């Protein structure tokens, strides 16, 4: 065989070998789960976190505190987007319909995930089917507050006035069917009084009106009003947990106020659209639980009246499922329904 023929044979064999190797690499790559390849390098662009309520409320506060800590610890970039409406349902729907790529997340809580399914006759999405839980973040007690100039110094004072003149003592909530609304409804049932409910579209305007005395009282979560209480603008009449709130030790519990077995609190957690790759869910869950262990964040949330929880996606799923059942019973008892 001459040199030209020999070199041609070598080139042919080299091409054949390269073709075989390329084929093997393609075959191996096809065996790697899509979620693994998708998650490599995640995140490599800003993550949008949808808060389904206006700025200034408990959900917004917890969202911003948590993302700031995630950003400083993991060098991730977050854009917090407030999308209020329909009792938080609008923001939930935005996330449920977003691309399941880990770049659109939801800071959900009890009202929009556990109460809305039984409150609304029809929802555009199902929290359990259209979202995937990532991690619970915190819980917070509900609190009953009045303006500091209010004649009601105790919960008993307010209830005595309500019994003397039904439907005249008013209370604000962040919306029809919200946790604040149902807490107020529950109080009316156990205390056998009739209060006048004033629903708002979020915490900010409700807070302004109760501080000015336009509304007699306000049922909300502690983080929403904690600063106003500390500044002497509001007086806390009672918290709705079994023990006193660490950051509001002066406020009696409902049991201390004469109503045993009365408990209502709200939880907050991170979720993504259904179909988000499992590796991304695990990455996010691990990162959230990591920062929730940091004393600085725990202290910051405690200062706002919230207690850090943390937990796995499965644990968060079970919390949502059990609370959907629990609040459905209270919604029916209250006769609340939004068509």
C-alpha cells in the first residue's frame, strides 16, 4: 500500500471513530434527566418573586426580608413584584400560569392558598395542582388592635359595646374571606355579638384608617401592625394564639380574655409553578432553609412578630392540605362566599 492510500485509510478510520464517539456522547446525554440539565447553573438571571398583596403587609415584609438574606448569602438577584387583587388570587394565578423554570416564584400564605379554595365559587387555578410547594418560611399570630385613642382598653370593653349596639362597632380586614375577616367572624360567633365588617383590598389602607379612628378595630397578622403598636399608634387587645406573642408580651391571649380554644394564625411560604424541575425545587428549598437558620434573619422576622419555621416541600404540602380542610369548615360557618 502506498503512502497516499495509507493516509487516506487513517483519515477514514479517524472519521469513523469520531462519529462513533459523538454518537455515544449524544446517547449518554439523552439519558440525563431534563431536570438535571435544566438546573445546571441555576439561577443565572434574576428571579421574580410575586407577592399577591400590596406593599407594607405581613406577606410583603416577609418576602423582602427573606429575599434580601438569600441575595446576600447566595449572590442571587430577586425582583419582588406586588400583584394584589381577588384576595391574593390574582398573584397566585400569575405564578401558576408562569413558565415552570424556577424564575417566577410565589410568596403565598393562608388566605390565598388555604381559604380562597372554599371562599370563591370558581378559582382560575388550584393551589394543590397548579403550584409546587418549596418551603414554609414563618408563622404569625393574628391580633386585634384598636386606635390608641380608642375608648376600648380591653377586648371585653369592645364586646360590651358591641352587645349594647349590634352592628355599630366596626372592624377592618384585608378583604372578604381573608384570615382577618374569618377571625372576626369567629369572634362574633363565640362572643355572640354582631360587628360591622369593613373589608379592604390590602393591609396598607386598612392600617391608615384604623390608626385615624375611621374604623374601630382591625383583625390582622402581627407583622402588619407591629410597628404601629410600637410607635404608640395602635393598642393590641388580644392575640389569637395559645401563648402570648414574644414581641407583644403585653397583649393577652384569647384564652386569657375569656375565650378558650380560640386560635388563628397565618403561615407564609415559597412556591413555584407546577412542573418546575425537582432539582430546582430542591435547590430553592435548601437555600431557603439555610438562610432561615441564620440568627440575623430569625431575629429580624421575630422583631416583626413572625416565628421562623422552615421545612421540606412535603411538609409544606401537608400544611396546605390540612388547612384547606380546616378553613373550609369556618368559611361555611361564616356563610362567606364570593361568586
